[in-house]
C-alpha cells in the first residue's frame, strides 16, 4: 500500500493531468473556460471570486515554498525554524480561511440564485467537494500539530515530493507521516487529476501576456467630444 500510494499514485496523477490537458486542448477548446455565470448575478460574485482566487494563490505559493524550498535554504536566508513555523501556521491558516470563505460564498450563490444553480453541473459539485476537502484537511492537519514547532513536514513530505522528480520516490519518508497529512496529500493528488476535466482548467490560461502588452489608448468620455463635432464659426487652427 505504501508503494502504491506514494510511489505509483503520484505518477498516475501526473499522467491523468497531462492526458486530460492534451485531450481538452484538442477536442474541447471552446469548453476551456471558467463558464462564467456573471451574466446571471454579479454582486456576490464580485466578493466571492476575488476572495477565492487570492486565497488559493497564497495557498499555492505556501505549498510551493514548503515542499520545494529546502530547510537549508531558509536557514541560509536567516529564517529560523520557529519563525518559519509561525509564518506557515498563521499565514497558511489565514489563506485557507479566505479561500474556504470564498468557496462558501460561491456555493451559497449557486444554491440561492436559480439561474446560476441551473448552470451548475455534477462536475462542478464534485470539484467543489474535492477542493474544499483538500483545503480543510490541510488546515485541520496543521492546527492539530501546533505544539512546539508543529509537525516538521519539511523532513518527510517535502523531500518525498522532491524525490518524485528524480523518478526514484522515497516512499519510506511517508511511512511515519500523520494520517491527516497523508489524507490531505491524497486529496491534493485527486484535485490535481481533476483539474483538466473541470472549470479549474482555466488556471492554465492565465492572461500573463497582459503584463507585457502595450498600453491601451481610450477615447475621452468628455461629453463635448462625443457625437459629431460641433460647428464653430471662423477659422480653425491647422492640423486640428
């Protein structure tokens, strides 16, 4: 079971992710979208959507730092283990609360606004369940090990995750990991595998080019410049 969960399942997850992205891009390009329901309701969406997106962004950054930045690097940068633990605990918990709050408001909006509810698919419901479970389990696992510097996942889960990229996963590292963390990792892999088949696929279409596009020139909204030019008596300046 240890080999299956921590040595095989990660690569199955990656294969499902890549195959899904390729299939979606080839056969469902018009469906590669968030399927926005803003046209049905925007007031709640303007609150819930930023909360969810900013929250999940910080959650993602926190996981990248925690899993792929070795402890020796933070020590070299002058960040003590206690300071790292406090930042991870409070920062991660705050990001998780914001994310779950955003999701809760999104779900409330979908359930209470009839047009939005009718546009909700079984696929959407499954995605919400797995997403919430992964985030909540991570928060519960973190808050269940707060004594001292908490559970040091950078000595077990993090090196295991990095070993996956060398194609020689060290499955023994996951043997002594607390059960809540193990379940959190399994739900995280399930979420990754679901990405290409849900609206979450739009995360691979972030408008990064907007950061480098030229300025957009807008016309003035001055009422005097709207519509036909008013007639003026006399001569006009050349080139006007």
